[in-house]
C-alpha cells in the first residue's frame, strides 16, 4: 500500500466520521505537527516578580498601610 492509497483511505474514513470527531482529529494532527507535549510546564512564583509594579508607582508604602488601617476602624 503506497502513501497515496493510505492517504486516500484515511481521508475516506475521516470523511465518514461526524464533524466533531473530524475536528478532534485535526486538533491532534496540529498538535503533533508543532510537537506539543502532553506535560504541563510548572511555573515558579518568582516569574511574577515585577508584575504590576507600575500600579504602585508613586505610592508611599507607609501611607498606603496607614490608609488601610484607618479603613478597618
């Protein structure tokens, strides 16, 4: 069985499947093509260092804490 025949057989079988199965197969093939791994990369909390620092620019830490404490009263 040559590649052309195999491709034709696969296409024929896939066309007979319901559309949602065809889409799943397409997703799997795309993932295989880009070499996607099934493992999920774990992240380190230190990757967040510096995120949102612009939000606090110009804010005095002591004044901010004082304001929060006043809100608790």
